[in-house]
C-alpha cells in the first residue's frame, strides 16, 4: 500500500503503543518486541515508540535508547504527540544525537500536557530550557548549536 511505501522510506518512524502494536503485529504492551518487529519491517528507519507516562524508546540498528517521562500533572494530552515529534525532529535537523533529541522531546511533551489546548500548549525553547534546569538536567549545552531556534 502507499502508506507502507511511505513509511518504508521514512528516516524516522514515530508510533505510539497502539500504532506500534498494529504495525508490528506484536502485543502493544511489549515495547521491545514492537521495536524489534518494526526495525525488521522498516530497516532503514529509526523507530521512536512513545509509551505515554512511561516515556519513549528509540531504536536504530543495534542502538536502543530509553527516555523516562517527566512527571507533571497532566491537564490535556491533545498536543503531546505532535509536540514530542516536532521537538525530536527539530533536534535531529540540528544534528543532536538521538539521546538529546529524546530528552528535549520528552521535556517539551511534559510541558505541553500540563497545559490546556493544542497549539497553545506547545512550549517555547526557553520554557524547555527552564524546565530542564528545574529537572536537574540542564540542556544549556545545546545553546550555540542552532537550538535557540526551536
């Protein structure tokens, strides 16, 4: 199908637990099985699996990364996935390693779910930097690499 052709050509495949289970054929709650099946099905793509309050996982080749979710009071999850994806891709475009992309994306998504609305809940880069400092994981080292444009 056209969808499968497009996904097979993607550099990064973003899926949540439900989507990952459907695309992989593996049980949705078995994250590593989902990642393994998707990596086999889409060998040229990095696979990012978001697992809600548990965080996210990244797999490309033999690299497997896990990122915890940052604890916040969730108010509205409407823009969580879009915020995560946007911040992850913006980091990749700027040459950040996948681990930093996951951290930035997870922090941005945490801020987004703590607010109401869709586009209004998406944080600015300054807000993500402030949040990272409050978490004891400052992202200040990303400054000067184009990150300020996020």
